[in-house]
């Protein structure tokens, strides 16, 4: 079976897909893997070509950012949607898939700058590995290269890319305005993750449907699937930041608590504590410099409320909304892959 190029130590393609849709689903959908692997290999080649700069330092930094062990979830979903809509070849969307992957990677680089992150997927983050200035300009470079790839597509597609990028920036601004403040509530949280995570997935999949010539209702359905999957993914991601395995995640836990990001799990805990403990939780959360004992106390208070299970259930509800959005698509193995990807987003361990 043809597999995308791998970095030293990178997991085999089947394993990467299994991390997205679940090992059982990989077994059931095994006949699709050679086709998907070939599609993603071509997308990776286009992506790698766009990383090359006249200046080796920039090429090295951009390549490092794009080779941090990511699962290529967005390109995989884009290919599955295109084939699920009847395409026998996905070459028409490969440059666009590479563009959306570059946009996603650029946001991760800038997030690590903003959050002062030390690690990303088990390796030093871009700011730590290359320094703050290089990380910032490398993220900018990835954005520019993404729009070069998107430039060959119709105006509607380019506008979708631009709107998704604007949503990303707005989400970052919204998150910044709500740091260390639990009183903004869940509405604020959902506004942040819809823009920072869900918008890009929704735009990428709706764009694929447009390129496939789908009816407007199907374009909307693909966008709705991406939005719901993105929300499920982020809710679970925030839960894993508190209850995940740092070795599997490739980064330390409690980042959201340290940075003062109100997530659904912290908001659920805050809203279900009795008044005295609620005041303690709010006071500890608002501290700009938290000690390890503060983080452990916040987690202990969260445990008391049953918030983790409620949040896990909410992630699963969003995953099922994503599945429901796929009803306009004809039944096929690729639709089943999309169903498994949605449920896998809510069930994953890393």
C-alpha cells in the first residue's frame, strides 16, 4: 500500500487514520486505505513544495512546523467528502487541502507564541525550537503560502478561506478578552471554539462540496458536519487537557488552567459548586501565576462536580449532530468514514 512520506518515527498511515476514526473502523474500512493514502501522499507533496524558500532557515522552520506528527485530519476529511460526493479522483481538491492544512498549522504556530507553549505533540514548540521572531514570521509564511495554493480556485472558495481566517483571528481575540474570567459563561466559550476550531473545518468541507458541484443544501450539510465535528473535537481536547495522558498528548496537562482559558469543563465545575467552593474556584482560576498546588486543587474541585462526564457527554452529542448532518449524502464507505471520524473526535484519548 502506498503511504504518504513519513518523518523519522512517524506512525504508519493506517495507525494515523485509526487515531482519527478508531481502530475498529479502520478494520472495517480497510479497502479504502490505499486510495486515501495515495490522495494524502499527493497533498503532502504539494504542501512540501510550498514550504521551500530562498532562505534555508525559513524552509527549515516551516518544514518543522508541518512535521510535528499531526494526523492530517482536515485533508483526510476533505478527500472523504469529495469521494463521498461521487468523485472518482480527488486531484481537483489536493491543492486546496494543502492550503487548509497550512492555514491550520499556521494557527498552531501562532497559538504556541501567544500561549508561551513549550511542547507541541511531543516535540519542542516552534517558539522554543526556533525562537519567538522566527516562529511568528514562519506562521505568517504558512498563511501566505496557503493563499498561493488557493489562488487557482474560484472566488467563492477563496472567500471561504478568507472568512475562515477572519473567524480564527476573531476567536483568538474573543479568547483573550475572556481569560481568567469564568463569568463570561458557556455562550462565550462556544463563540470562541466555533471560530478558532470549527470554522476552518466547516469552510474546508463546504468548499469541497462546491468544487464537487453539489446542491446548495449538500454544501450546507457538509459545512454543518464540519462545524459540529470541530466543536466535538475541541470540547474533547479541552477535557483531555485536564484528564488526558501527557505522554499520549505530547504536552503537559493543565495548560488551560494555567493560561486562564475558561473551557466547558471549568465552566461546568464553576456552575455546579456550592457557594463557598465556587468562590474558591473562581479565586484560584483568576490567579495569573498558579502554583502546582493551585492546579491540583482546581482539578479536585472539578472532580467533585461530575463535570468531566457531563462534558464528555456533550462532546458526544455534538458528534451525533455531525453524523445527522450527513443525511443528504448518499450512503457509501466514505460516508461511513465521516461518521466514524465524528464519533472518533468525541471518543479519542489524544
